[in-house]
């Protein structure tokens, strides 16, 4: 290993460390600083991930208009009704609901308004809130690697398209949907045995006796939250757009232009961009939402942060790998050929540092292709980019801890021994194992 490679790698770690401390868009911006230093050290910058960023921007616009029109609130209300109708099975139902709604919307941030609902239903029924809250939070991120409109999926589609590979959305859906669902279900079953029941938990009972925790109460029946008339309409239009994206991915003939001796097929990244921009425009027209409101939504802010993160981090990662390709590929090639699954460990550890499934996929999946790993196995390993939970400082994790007023969802004395570690490791491991199995059985 050369001194130059170690120096460049140190630059990346410093940039990631400072960016993580700053948080938000700071992570991506400090990726740009790292890229600048790499260039000063002689590393030629690669091309920025334009296709991925454009796909994300198009999806963000459609989802943001839907949120501004009340569509996100409508989806949350539907999810809340499902959860409240199955209180005794909330540890199984809650993660399946958060997985489904993340799959449909492309963002794990939809879990935020559901967390207090999950807590209340669990607490009212004497179920340890840690169980459903932890796995529901993990499930909301697992679905990112199966969603047709998620930024991480856009990164994978862009990778295959730029390398002129026939792999794309259909294969990602066929492998990652059942794989991540299996991971979530197995983790939920494990969670059902985590910790003591509230009635048998001395710590909870002590807090309850001291008045630190409010005793469980049955919900007061009253009028449901009134949504704007455009809420349901906007959600349905957005979901039609999602269905159209899936259809275009599954049936390439729908993307084939008519006329000419050699009909041209629109690339999937371009098709997604066109469809989602059109959906955003239709939503604006139908719902009459003001455009300046759209840019102030949580979805828009979170999406812009993701774009900047990919812009800086993925570009920096690409440049580092390209600058040291011979050393990195040569050192990892034999290991990857002997046991391709070991590449998933690298994906997992990288996602812990990058805090982004999309940035991890964009930065490391090209390396997987360079190592000679077949695309179907890269897709099988795709759920490994969900390692963000290992260090409990991700937004959804922090929110989940704060929403659990019983104190059962928490960070341990050693930081890493927190409530999300077990469901995160179980769901990710099972998802990767299942994904690789599906890839081998059906695509080899």
C-alpha cells in the first residue's frame, strides 16, 4: 500500500468526519472539500453523478408537491388506521406498514409522523414500545433499497445504464422486494422477544411510579384530522406515476420510440426523469399548490440534502477509487472472486460512514463491477447499504428514541448497544442472504 493512497484515504476520512459533525448538507459540501484536496494531491476528478442527481431531483419535485397538497398526510392517515386496527400485532404490522409506505413514496422520512402512533398503540396495549418502534424505523430504511423511486435505486439504475448493461429496475424489484421484506419480517419476529414485558420491567415500573411516565390511557375518540380536498387526489396521482415508472421498467417496449428502421429505446434514467417531472407538473395543475410552498416542504429539504450529499460524497469517492484503481482492484479482486459476498461487508461499513444508501451505492457499486462481480449479485448485496443504524445518530433513530416516552427505546452505555442494533443487523443480514440466494437461483 503506497503512502499516497494512505494520504488520500486519510483525506476522505477527515472530510467525512467533519461533514458528519456539521450534519445536513455539510456532509456533501465537505465531500467537495475532500475532492478539492484530492485534486491538489494529483487525483484527476471523475465526472459528477449527473444522471443520479437528476433522477432524484425529478422524484423530489413530484413528492414535494404531493406533500404540499396534503398527500403525505393522507398516506400517513391510512397507515395510522392500519396500525390502530391491529394493536396486538403491532410489532409485525408497524414495520410492514412503514416498509410499504416508504416503498411507495421513496423516502424513509414518512416514518416520522407514524412514530408517536406506534408508541401510543404499543403502550396502550402493554406492549414494550421498543419492539415495534425499533423495527418499524429500520423497515422504513430497508424499503429504500427496494423502492422504484428512491434515490438509492436511481443510483443503481444510473450505474447499469452508464455501463450499457441490460440490468435495471425489473431485476432490482424482483430481487430486493422479497429480500428486504424477508429481512423485515424475520427481524420483527425476533423483536417480539426483545426485553421484558412492561408489567415485568422494573425500570419502567419505577419510572411509572415516580410519575416520569404517564400511565397508558385509551385514546379519546374525536374528529379525525381534516385533510385538504387535494390530499387524496395528490397521493393517487403520485402513486400512478410510481406505477408508470415500474411499468416502464418492467416492459422496455413502452419506452421504445415509434418510427425508423432501428427504433430507439429511451434509457430508464431518462424515462424516470420525464415521468416524475410530468407528474409534478400535473400535481401543480390539479392541486393548485403554490410553487413557493413546494420548496419549503420537508421532502424537498431532505431531497436537496440527499442530492448535495451524492454530489460531494459520491464524486469524492469515485475520484479516490479511479485514482487508485489498480491498487484497490488488485487488492480486492482475488477476495471478491473467491467470495463475492464479502463485498457486502464493504458496502455496509461504507454506509455507516456516508449516512446515505444512495451515496454508498453510487460510490462503491462501480468498484463492484470493476472487481468482476456480476450485476445480479451486486443487486443481491444492495440492501447492505442500510448500515446507517450502526452508529445511532441518524435522524429517524433519534426521533424514535425521543417519541418513546416509556424509555424502552434507548442508546446503551457503550453507545453501540442500542435498541436498533439487533433489528438492523438481523434485517440487513437476512435481506442480503435472501437477495444473493434469489440472484443465484433465478438469474445465474
